[in-house]
C-alpha cells in the first residue's frame, strides 16, 4: 500500500489511489483505518495545490468529521454493542465503590465529562515541532464514580451516554453531563484538567495531528448528544417525560399509551457561512459566470475584517439546491443557476438549542451580478477577484491563531487564563491589520473558498465541473 501512495521518493503521491481508498474503505482491512490515516497524512497534504503565497489549508476531513469511534455492530449480543455495553455498565455500577475489580475487566470503560457544553480537556506539550496541543480528559468509570460521590451524587447508567468503541483497544467510551456539579471544577483543576469551550478547542486543534482531530470529532459528537438530551426531556406527542433508551442513543416517551420514540435531530443548514445555527444549513460560494470572482459577505456580528460565504436555512418542502438559490437571492439579490455540491460538515458549536447542525456546502454559479443587500441579514456583500481572495489567504496566519488558542487552553488548565482576541493574529508580519480574512481551516467556508482559489472548479465541455479530488472532502 505504501508503495502505491509514494511510487518513488521523487514522484508525487498517487492522489487518485488515495481518493479511491477514502471513497471505498472496504478496500482496506477493517483493522487498518488508523494505519491508513497515519500513512496517508503526508501524501494527502501533497495532493493539494499550495504555493508559498497561499496559506490556506485543506484537510483530509472537515473539523468534527472523521469520528473514529464505532457506535453500531452487526451482532446485538457483542460486548461492544450499545445494549450489551449498557448491561455491563449497570452490573459494574452495582459493585462496591471501593472495588478496583472493574478496572481489570474487559472491555474497559472511559468517560468524558461535560460541563455546560464544555468537554474536559488537558493541555500537553508537543515535540517541539508541533508545539503545544491538547487532548480530551477521559477518566475511568471508577474514577468518575468517586469524583461524583465526593459531590454527593450517585453515578447511574441513565446519566451516561454511549459514544462508541474501539474494539482493537478493548475500550467503550461514554459521555456524561456534570453541569450541576460545580464542586468538580476545582477537583479536576488539581489534576491539570479543565472544561474548555469546544470552539476554543476547535481553533486550538493542530490540523496536522490525526489524534487531535479525532478527539475533536468525538467531542463534537458527544456534545451534540448531550445537548439533545437536554432539549428532549418531554415527548412532542403527549408532553410526558422521556427516558433514555439504547444506552442514550435515543429516548422514549414514558407514557404507556404513547411510547413514542425520539431520535437525535439533524438540522441541515445551507452554508453561506454567515450563519451558525442549528438547522440543516446550506453554505454556498457564489461564483460569477467567468469563474473569475466570488461573492463574499459580512454580518454585523462578525469580528472586524472577517468575510465569509453566504449561508441560510432550508425551508419545509425545499430541496438543497432550491434553498441555495432562494437564500442567495434573498440576502444579496443575485440569481443563481447551476448549483454543485462540494462537501458537508457537522457543526456542534452553534447555539445550545441547535446541537446537531449540519452544514452542506455548495458552489453556486450566478446568472446576475448586481448586488442588492438585505440589511436585516447582511452588513455588506461584494464581488472579489481570485487575486484578492488569494492575497487575503496569504496574509491570514491561521497557524499563529491555532498556536495562540493552544496557549490559551494551556493557561486555562493551569488556572491562569488571560483574555486574548484571536482576530489579532490575522495581521501582516509588520503588525499592520490585514484588510480582510476568512474563516480558518476548521470551517467549511474556508475550504469552499480555498478550493476555488486553487482552481478546483473548471469550466469546459459546455458546463462547469468540480474536480473529483480530496479537496472535495
């Protein structure tokens, strides 16, 4: 396999082969996903068009995607299935709190606590080249039980949510919301652990570190499930209380005459990245007829100098393509013809009321050029040339913003957090303000914009085509 990825030391990586592996995972051994990812990380980075003047970053997957945990298994009786894992969990919780016997049993149980939507995390020092970074603050089931007992709280199976498992590691992972237990904050602080905003961890994540990106995806999945549990306490059919079912993967109405099943809701959003909400959202990069300019916008809530794509929500009875055309016309007065899918991104860092947001990204080709901004939605919108966009990408120091956020996580875990604006990192080297910058590599908007800049949209053969490459994620 490695010979296929790198035919020779001087030749470029086999991008088509890598694409086929990612699009057809069954071509690899079921036990090899982490090996494949590690072996192809460098090859993938070489598959993207980058220059010394362009600092944009293309990832193998979007931030919050690529969760390595498996949550289902074909055999219901398998010890890693949600139902079997839940029964094992219940039996271990019945053991004496002072017993360490459960730590020796298989599979091992690890728990990720959350407080007010913030996962437990810890800062770690890098190897010098990568610098500081962070990892999730997993704790064993017995330790979680002891921590809660010190606060006078009994750990129950109903309070834990099944996240998934890594059978090769013989571990089952769970999440728990401890928002009501304020005494746990100093308890964890003594162990250099702290509850960190998921958005901060997102910016602080080193996108070249597979482990960190996997942790980010797990944390996003866990937060979405826990926040959904908070929002689904009552049945939408009869109003009765709901109770967890299938190890927290769904809920069920407690009313015996109803028994409605409630599943986590996915809220798709069409991404015109000015919106970060919880619905299915479409986000689109609007491109002119000649493929020379793109339409970018600002919202009043944006940090100074940041511009992004348009975005909006899908209405009932509307297709994704129709939502792209409607939202573009409503917000900017531009009529759109052809709409081409690019990629999608889970977005668990929106409002708590919308924990399962899905961003669906598109390239949208404009039929008209005159802009008519809806001031209730946007502060401004304008056409930008490829050169203007490329210059903005070259000036934005995304790596500097990442290291600044990583330092902030380290300060928080040490208990010496200092306020700092990350927007200050998007300056030119002289310290002068860059005229504009775009969302960083953790956002799908960045990849829509950088894909276009790198020429990964082409016009030919009577129509426009998006190149089939890893940049489409």
